[in-house]
C-alpha cells in the first residue's frame, strides 16, 4: 500500500489537535516514540495492520487514515486572536506598508494581478485571475457578519473608530456605510494555476510572507514583478475595515492537505478593549496548541459549508488563492461619497468599480494577455459583479485586442516573426534592438550587454489621447511606464512603441537574467519607472542609473529613426504646411524667435556627499540675442508638492557662461551644455529617496 508522503504531516496535525505526544501514540499502538517519529518525518511508513491500530488510537476509522482528506477529529472552534500590546509601550496606529499606495482599485488590480503572475505554476498555461465585486445587504449581510464573528469584533472596531488618527477615521466611515446604509462591498480576487499560500504558518514560506510578515516578498522567480513585499498591503488598504479573508488551494501539501486552507487577517490601530491593550493586527483561525504559540490563530482546513458562508468558495481544485477584501472602497473614484440611495447610486458604485477594474487590467496587463500563433498568453483576467448572490454585471473577460489594438498587433507580430526593419506600409510592425549595458554587481565582474526589443507600429488606438508613446516592460510583461517619445520629426505619423527588456525580450535574449535583475532593482515600490533607487545604488554602484538613462536615450533614438525613415523619402510634407512653416528654406521670423530653451538631455546621479550632480544639454531656439535663463531644481517626492532645492555650484559648458546666478547662452547657438551640483543643506529629504526635476526659467528682466 502506498501511504504517501503526506501521511507524516497529516499524522502530526492529528496529534497536535488531540494534544497527544508521539510517545503516547507509541504506547497506544505498542511501539516506541522513535517509530512514531519515523512516520512523521517520512523515514518510514506503517503497515496495513498498523494503520488500523493508528485509526483506533486517534479515535477515527481506517478510511479517514487512508484518504487523509479530513481530520480525524473536529478541530478547535475558530476564533480571533489579537496581538497583545508591546510591553515597552510602543504603539502603531496602522500598518505603515498600507500607506505606500493609494486605496485605489486600479492600484489593487495592478499589484494583486502582478503577484498572481509571479506565482504562475504551469508555465505552459496562463494564470487565470478573476475579480468579483459582491455587494451584501439585509439578511445576506447579517449571515456574513455572523460567520466572521462580528459580535466579538465590534468592540475592537468601535475602539479603533473612536481614535482621531487617519486609520481610525477610515474605519469610522466604513462602519457608518455598513450600519446606516445596510451595505457591505466584498471584493474577491481569485487566481488559478498559481502556487497557493504554501508553507508553514510561522516559518519561511509564501503563507507566512503574506499573512504574518511585512516587507517579505518571498518571490519564487528572479523575474518577479515585486521585490519590496509591499504589494500585498494594497489588499488591506482597499478595505475600510482593514479585513481580508483568505482561502488557498496549495500546489504542495501542508499537513497532508491541499484544499480549503483558510485564515483571516485584520489590521487595526492600537486600541484598548475590555481593559486589554492590543497592538494592532489580529488573525481569524484555529487556536494553536503548540507550546510557545498557545491560542495564536493559525490556518485551518475548513469544511465546504464554512467556506460558502465566508463567500470564499473556489470553482475547482486547481491550485491558487482567493483573497476577500471586506468593505472594499476606492478613494480615487469618489464613488463612495454618500448620495441619495433611491436613484440608483448604489448600483452605480459597484458598476464604477467594475469598469475601473477592467480598465486597470487592460492598461497594465494587455501584453501579458497577448498571444501568438505558437505563444500562449501569460494571463487571463475577468471581472464580474453580484448583489446578494444575483448577477448585476456579468463576467467580462479582458480582451487586449479591443483595448490596445496597435500595441497588441505589434507584440503579436513579434511573437509570430512578422516584423520588418522599417515601416513602409500601414499595419506593419518594425523591430529594432536596443542595447542595455548592465553593470556588474557591486563593481565586481564585467559589464554585460543585453539587447532589448523595440517594436513600433502605426497607432490605431488613441491610448487615452496619448499617441506617440513608448511603453516599457520586463519580466511577465506588466507595463512599467508609458512616456511620450521626445523630439520627433515634424509631421510624424501617430505611432505606438513597445520596449521589451529582460525576460520580456524572449527566452533567447542575451544576458536577459542580468538585465532583469538590474531593471528590477531600479524600480520603486510602485514599479512605474526605471530610475535611481536605494537598492540600485547599494547593489551596483552610485552611478549605475546612468546605464538606464543611456538605455532610455538609445530607445528614443531608435524610435525616431524608425518613424523618420518614411518621412525622409517624402517631399517635406503637404505644401500648405511647408509654406506656413517655411520648411523649404530659412525659417520665418516668427519661427526664429519662437519658443524657449529646453533641456534636451540630462544625465544625473547622487554623489558620495548625497548631492545630485547633473550634466545637461540644452536645446536653443534660434535667435540673434543671447538667452538668459535660471536653472531650477525640484525634488519629486511621493506625496505633496515638488520642493525647490538650491545649487552648490553651476559650471558653464559649451556655448554658455554663468553670470550673476544665471546661465547666458551664446547668441545664434542651437545647443549648449552645463553641469551643476545641488546644495545638500537645502534638501528636504535624502536625494536617493526622491527624483530630480530640472527646469530652465526666464530670468526676470531678461529680453523676451
């Protein structure tokens, strides 16, 4: 008989539930503790007759021991465990990680879906992600609150809502919405063909990283989108009640089981309830019996009825996880403002969230959902909306061809080997290689050269009114950034460009692993750009970000070359336009005097003293008088305005001089250069924690 490798973990769980030691079980079956230990560790398996004796010893039938799909005895009733307050008097009034992002369903969709992509199990098939909005009211709401032990939670919520801190105010609003309007919005995120929350309740693993820890990403793939361990916090940030329930089907058995592993986590601020001070987080689960962890809530294997009452039923046994955000809201849309409820506003609220989720999935993951003739998509995504179990908006699957037709066409052409070297006809997709020089880690080793793939095609879609943009991505093809390509030739036809770097460039891309790690280190927690970060500086060098600036510059140059080739064969554009702009000869007077100097190229890095050093190239409109401009530096920080910072020094370069605190550019010159260093004493935050923006402003009193 094949007992299976899951017998030992299953038996260990039964002994824990029954509070029976290995020695005691050995006595009951007539063997030593060492023999029982061998079963539990997998070094040995019991014979058929011993299996029957084990069943009798733990009070169950032989069938349960053979199948191991249920526990031998009913587990301890699930309950809430609140972390006791710190003995040193420390207090946290919220989870700081949750403030890294806005409580926005678009951000939630981006972060949660990327996490699912990172945990894709079978790499030959897409991971399937489904978002379900479910509004409860009346009796269904009452049943759900009973299922989560609301009577016990209520004093904790009331104590938290009475506080004046931000989290307390958000919770108070959530309670008012539920109590006064008799409604609660649940947002469930299900993924299939994913790893599931594997691992022990407390030790290293996916489960502990998500449920127990902060700033632990525990990614299984070097090309994963996340690296800070912050993305999971968006689930709790999207709940005005700070509550998320979890049901996971595991790809690797834990305690001999895989299906319906449940746990709940609640993030509240410090509070006092019935004279007991609580630190903040709480967990909903089975009270532990292990010495040192007594009564701590751990995950439990739930019955189907329990899963159904908690609105966590999964559609099949495929591995993956379901996250239920309780009291979901969307700050950015303003849809939760209290308005009259008799004119359909409640319907509109969940409908608006539904539509916003669809848009977010389409804009961020269209590339991951694109397939080719012999290339499967990485992701399938859909959204549906219910009210008290009744469909309000039927399930809609995101079709990348509808939301991003031009870019999808470009990517599909690359997958199918149908790209061209230059654009000669509408509908073609041009491809070019863009070099990325990847520095060695901490300066040890050689620089590697990776070739990213650039795709350019005519724009069919307006992309929210933004043609002529280049979208950058790596890894599992989540959009990192979309930015307009600067300095395009006059009269350039509208286009869309896609830059595939790292693993996104394909399995055969040279030095893809090193490029992937380098670009991942250059992304902030929002994963919305490649720039200087603390991780990039620490892992590579203080000047490593220059490689990214060179890479971006090379990509923009490649785009301009591809879209400009066709124009070079033209006669200069329509005659009316040539006459108006003077393209056949010298520019007219209005053109000669129009515009102001702009920074064409900027190379910047943070030096050892913590100051930003810049090398700037300036584009100068042609005119007879010198240009006199002030260079102005500002910090781009995560919140608030852009504070100005001062200069420690400014050094003039070609066609330029620095006089009385201003840059004076040579008359008739078309370009100039200068270098500068910021004054560290004027920095509102450390330079490495902010971006730098440099503008040229007209000097007061200077001639126009």
